[in-house]
């Protein structure tokens, strides 16, 4: 009996051993088959080698200034990739300390960390930490997110991630894996990848981060919302200091450094979510978006699909200089917010019809209803099927809203109709500055603030140009050998017969030198309408229009004599391009905005050069420069010299349109041609007097402020020298000024521009 029991016991042990070995073999075979199946994609596709090298992410298209600054991006995910060498060592150390301290020791799977997690599971101690390495986290990011997987599929997915992590470790260096990881993670606030994170949080490049900034970003990755320094500053501070503590524990920093840095507050003084409605050159970026949409439709990737500016990580190298763009935006803000807008409010104070000039109550009501119908709110309500009475009632119901002010956005309660009236008061300005010779647009300001005013007054808007049109007519005259800046013409009234038999005779508000002979230089300097009528009678509207066409103006210009006074609507873009012809020695150079476009790998897809054509000979162009210098030396632009101290050679022309609705100034220097327009969006809104509403008061000061900032920046190398005379046998010494500098100073109070209508 005892022997039988012993025999049975031995048999049971043998069976148990066989079963145990069978289970072990089966487990090993199952693991082998599992990994074999994963490698051979039995359980679903695995990332390819190409996908490992170039993870499929939505890469933002970057808009890059001529001086190498990123002006903005177009994106679905605001992401840009960088290399390991572009990353701060402090960030790498901080990331390793908090996420994967044995990163440089393991081969993608940290066995010690997995064992630690297993012990934590069995003992119920959840503080043992995570077992996922940085390589595993990167591998996880290569698989689709947001899938609703079963528990079995979740287990298989984890093994797939392990296999992918092993592939990553086999094919890439540790440095490359670090860079790939930092390029794929999300940091919150619409910032994907470390490059956009550093721009958003600190306004820096990744290699410029200091220790405390690096520690913060390394900590944010774990839970971007929970540890957001903007939304949860206390959580973010604690997390940052935990990262610093881990860095100290693992020998990346000394205890003294930890004690010092951990006491510092989080500095978010440069924090800014990258929004297409905020930042620098917003109007330009929106204009460029339309250009790039058209470009992308006709340019294809190697796979045959069109480029997508929101996903393909293009690099658009623009002509904009970020320094000059900043000076232009500052000049617009400075003049409008500190000078012109306060003067406008004071000018209209107490007037019940403000700010509409010479309008009846019925006219004002029509203007308001028309403005209502142009609004997005109206279109939405109309589409929803509301009647006109219901829409008007909606527009007269107070609601909370945020409105523009020069001191910053204001949260208030307005009716939508009241907000329309509120915005009617604001004067707008636009500026475009073009480099001589190249046609590169160096600065582009389309309005006051793109967040509140989306209408672009550089390329979208076309407004009456007033006396800034006169150089087209004078160019035509200078082209004829008999005319020079010193040619004398009687300053008397001239009438021109129209096709219907009637006569057109322009008037001047001023009586200066009436009945005397004056030089053409004096006439243009003082924007004299009688002499313009004389020249129009001599050369005719058609020839004048053809000259404007040769100088790049494409807008419709009616063939009537009054165009010599600027009754036609032309964009600022066209006017600046045309006026730059004089500085370009008679060659029209079409202003351009882009120099080249690259793909995400740096391959050049297209380069751009400005179109050019000869509009006039260089002698005619130089004569016009001499004529337009008179505007600044003794005419309507004289305040450039006496108020703003700009005594270097400048050619210019002011412009004021009917009832002072539009104020213009076109200024030309040897290096830059810059145009400024100022007015309200509604033409019935303007100053009631020409003293305040003329171009020399509305637009010229912005030009002066901009150029003073440009000249004060030695890094721009913008010349204050004189224009170069053409190599010609023609006598180009036009000494026909009637006033010496002292006499010009005495004439300064008489700078009022002639009323052009």
C-alpha cells in the first residue's frame, strides 16, 4: 500500500512536470507566434520603415520673414520638426530625468521598470511608477489614436508597440529617438512638438531654453491640461519642481542649483497662443493664405496629390522684414491711437449725427441697415429663416460682446446695432513699403487690428486716390522733351469741353499765385488743380491712363478729364508699385511677397522674381523725382522736414479726396517706396474740415514715424542719401526753386493741400 502510494505520487509529480513543461512550451510557442504574427502583420498593419523615419503628422506651414523670423503658421496641428542639435541640453536632461532615467541603457524595453510595475500591481502599490520608456511612448504615437479597442486588441496593441520600439532602437540612434519624440508630443495650447511649444510658452527657439523653462516643458508633456502654466499655474509649478528634483536625484544638477531654481516663479511674459488673428503681419498672413491656396492647387507632391498648406509642412520664405513690419505697425498705432483718433472724437463731440457728414436721418438709417446686412450675424439669421422684423429686433437686443479699443479689447454689453455705430467712428490706416530694385514688399499693414477688422486696405480696398494720381499726368508731360520741372505755365483757370458739349473746369480752394506763371514743380508741390487741368487738356485722359497702365495700375479708370484730380478708385498696392517706378529709373517692378517655397525636407519647390518692364526712360523718372521733391521741400509735404526732422532727400505726394474721406501720402527714397492711406471704412465718415482731413495730417505722419524708426535701425542699412542721376547728355540740374530753406520754413503754415474737387 505504501509502495503504491509512493508510485502514485511519483507518477503525479511526473504528470505535473509534463503539464508544467507543456504549459511553458505552449506559452513560449504562443509568445513566439504572437510576435511572429505581429511582425508579419497578422493582427493589423505595422508602421513601415518610412513611417518610422517620417511619422505621419500634420506639419504646419511656416511663414518666414526675410530676416529669418517666423511670422506665423497655417495648420491643423501647429507642429514643426527640428533636429537633436536644435534642442537645449537642459530639456533633454529634464525629459530623461522625469520620463526614462535609463533611456541610454535599455534597448527600447526597460525590464527593470516592467518588473517594478509588476511588483506594484501584485502588492497594490500604484506608486511604483510607469514602465513605459520614451521609445515606447514614441512607438505609441505612431499608431492611430482614439480607436475603441477590445481588451484583447489592447493587449495585442501593447505588444505591437513593443515590437515597434525595438525597431526604433535598432534603426535609430538615441539622439534621433529623443528628437522624434519631442517632435510628436502635444504640449497644450495648440502647440504640437517642442518647436511650437517653446514659441508658444516662451517666444524662443528650443535651443534657447534655460533650465527652469526646460523643466516646465518636460513636465507639461505628462498631462498638458492639468499642468498648463496658464490654466493651472500651481500644478505647473509643482510639476516643474518635481522635474528639477528628479534632475538633482539623478545627478543632472547640483542640490544648490535645485534650491535656487525651484524658488523661481514661472515667467509667462512671452506666452502667446499662435493664432492667425494675432501676432505680427496678420493682414499679410491672411492675404498670403489666399495666394498659397491657389499655388497649392496647381503644385503636386511626388505621390501625385496637391500640396496642403495645413498639413504638409511647407516653408514660405517671404520678402517681409520683421523689423520693418514692426516699425510699420507701431507707426500706424502711434498716430491713430495717440493723435488722429482722439482728434476725431473731439471733432465730433456732441453732434447727434456723428460721425456721418452731411447726411439726413434717413440717410444715416440707410447706412446702418446696409452695414447690418453686410454682417455675419445678419447672414446667419437670414439663413435661419428669420423675417426682417425679427432680424432687426435681434440687432436691437443687448448682448455681451468684446469690442475693439486702442487700449485693448473691452468686454461690454451692446446691441449689435450699437456696436455697428461704435465701429463707424474708427479711422483705419494701411501701409505698404517696397524695396527699390527688387520689388520686395518689406512691410504690409492692412488695418488697425485683424481680430476686429478683417478688411484689408492694402490689396482688397480700392479708394479714390486724390492728388496722388497727378504724378501719372506729370510723368506724361515730363516724357515730352519740351517739359521739365522748371517749365513755366500760367496759373489761370482752364476748362475742358466734354463729349456732351458741356465744359469741365476744376476749382482750387487757394488763391496763391493766381494769374501768375508758375513752374510745374511749384504746381505739383502745392497740388494745384488748374495746372493739372492745363496738362490734361494738353495730353488727354486716354494717354494718361496708358501711362498709369505702364506703371502697373490695373484698376478701372474712367476716361474723363477729372481723373487728373484722382476721382478713380485704386488700391494702395497698385499705387505703391506705380510710384516705385520713379526710384527704379523708369522701370516698373511689380511688388512681390515670396522669394521661395520649400517642402518639409528643405527641397526648393519654386522660386520667385518680380516682373519688370520699362514704363518710361530714366530721364523722365529723374525729372519726376525732382518734381516730387518739391512737395517735401516747399509744398503739402513740408511738415516732414519741419515737424519730423526728415531733411534727407525725399520725393513725395499727398492726396486728399472729396470731403476728406481719404488721406494719402506716397513717399519715395532711394531705397524704399512707401504708401499710406487713412480713412474710415464708410466714406460718409470723415473730418468736416480739410485742415484735419487732408493727407498731410491723416497719412503723412504715419510715413514719417515709420521712416524715422527705419532710419534709426542701423541693421537695416537704409540709405539717407540722394537719388542717383541717370547717365545722360541732358541737363538735369533743375535749379528752379523759388524759395530758399528759410523761405520754405516761413511758408510751412501754408501747407494746406488744395481741395481737389
